[in-house]
C-alpha cells in the first residue's frame, strides 16, 4: 500500500511539471547597487558568443575593458558608441593597444550622451543609470534593468544601429582613436579589389582599401547591386570599421539598381514602402509619394529598376535602407500556369500560393495587428471576425524570437515566435525549407514572413502559412 502511494505521488508530480509550467514570456530583473550591476554586466560579457553593442558616455572601468578584450579574443564582435567630449580625451578606450580591434564610433552633437545601455548577442538588454566607470562608489545610488523582452530588444537594437550609423570614426590625428594604429594596418593590406578607375565625367566618392566608388555625371553611384554588396554586404571581406569608413562617404548618394519586388504597401506612419530582393539580400525603399504614378501598378514579383538615397547599410537582421525612392522602370511578371491535379499529387510540397495571382504584403507591424485583434482590443469577437477579412490571406514581414521548432512529416514544420508573450505567432513552413530553418536555434532573433491564416483567440496564437525566414545565416 505504501509503494502505491509513492507511485501515485511520483505520477502526480510528473503531471504537475507539464500542466503547471509558468507561461512567462520573458524574464526581467532590476539591480540597485553598483557591485551587483557591475557583476551582472561582467557575467553577460563573459557569456556572449557573437556580439556586444554598447552605447554609453564612456568606459573607464578596467574590469569592463578587460572583459570586453577577452570577449573580442573569443571572436565576439564588439561595437561601442560613446560621447565625443569623453572619447576625445585620454583614457582606457584610447590608450590600450590591445583594444584596437573594437569598432568605436563617437557622436558629434551639442548635448551629452545620456544613453547607458548594452545588447548582448541580440538576446539580453541592460539599461539604467549605471555608468561604466572605474570610480563608481559602493555607496552610489544607481539602477539597471536586465531583460530579454523581444519588443524592447528590437527597439533598442534599432536605436543602437541608428546611433552607430550617425557616429563617426575618431580622427586618427587625435590621440584618442582606437582605430589610429589599425588604420595604417588596413591601408597596407587591402582585403578587396573592386577598382574600376575614374572614367571621364565621373567623380570619385571614396577610394580606399583597394576599392574605388565613383559617381556618374547624372548623380548615381556607378555600381550595380552585386558589386556594391560585395563591399558592404554581410559576407564582405572588409572589417566593420572599413565598411563604416566608406559608408559615411556614400550615405546620401543615389543608386540605381534592379531587383524583384518582395512587397509594396502604404502605412500611416511609414508612407509608401517597397521591398526588393537581390538573391539572399534585400533592400527596403521609402518611396516618394509625389511619384506615386510611377509605382501605382507595381505588384509582388515584378522586376523593377529603382532608385533612392542610401540611408543605412545591411546587417544580419536589417536590409539596406533607401529613402526618397522612385521606380524608373518595371516589368510585369508572367504568372505561372496553375498545376493540375496529377502535378500537385506528384509534388505535395507545392504551396497553394503559387496558384494565386500574387502575394499582397502588408506594412503593418505585429503591434498594429495585435491592437485590433489582441487581448487589449476593445472590439467584440464579431467585429474582429469582420475586420479579419481585410487581413486574412495577406503576407506580413515581422521580427521576433524563436521559442520552439516542431518538425512533423505529415504537417510540415511549425515555428513558435515570441512577440509580446510566449507563442504569439506560429509559422508553418514547408519541409523543403527544413535545412534553412535548422540553422536557427531557440532564443535567436529573426526576420520572418508568412501568410495570415488565423487570428489569435483565447490562448491560441496567430497562424501564418507559407512561412520563410528572411534573416541570413
């Protein structure tokens, strides 16, 4: 009898583990003493495997700099944005020869850099009042929050990328530049050689590291997308610092490229936006609404020749971004002939979307959609059902964090994506994309796309079909 009670207790315990797992979507913690905060930052640096992005006034803590140096030696990419007034004076960041591999940008502004945040592996964010200084007293009153909430991570990552692109590489003539000694080394051994020379009537935009980029007489950078991406793309042989040095000279210049339309749409906050794919890389163009007649007939799948001013360069997550865009030429894509029953039976992985006239992409963010259909919406279920008809069947392109992957031969692959809460979106992906999906691990951030099929309800997530991952890995 006693053994039966033990067995029952064990079984109930196991069931409890599965039935009462807390539904926490993310974890956050706050710290208020300098020792605690510093310890948590050092721990986060030590656990990093891929990247560390830091936006602070300055870094004078020896422990912090040493930890960053060790992370860099492990292959972690370290990028830092600091205030000009502090960066242009002598200190750890300017005098340590071993730190010259850090990619450091300084902000040129009238005010002071009050940001104090860092992003570790695109998975963990810390922000607060704590300064990364050596002389922070143990009796100081500070605060720092550590969180892995996806929505905040995406916003802070975008802000860091904006600050990083706005910043400049410190002048090598001044004694503070971490890139000072590295600049000579980079000039000695150019890593790429894409030199066309400067033709008659053209003007040199930048010439460095074995690369010559010119501007034509009518104001366009004289490079097609593939040549340009060889220099600035994710797979480029140039270092981040080299790319940034040249990008600063190219930013604001016009390009004329040709690619295939991935989406086009209008949003209240964004205006007209166009997405164009070039193989595994893409560009996002903010179109000039004054030229609406030039792109009113453009649709998904069309081949277009487009132009725009360079705004920000491609990263692992974000595409090239252009503004003041226009469509110079577009060709309508011939739609594929619908497959018959026998052809569909022979290839069961053909997605139904290939039978339709086109893909219609929405520019609405997840938050825009969830404000209408989510738990916080004031609409009734009947109103939500009526509104859903305007969105169902259309494609979206969102960013989120992978929380689970489920592979099933019968139903294909399903990926759970965290937006606000765990399991906000479930994306169905064809088995043909299995190898691509398996490159990504749970907890990684990614840009994904899919067709809206079912709206959320109760504890069920939004369902997307014909899914795919846009992020390159």
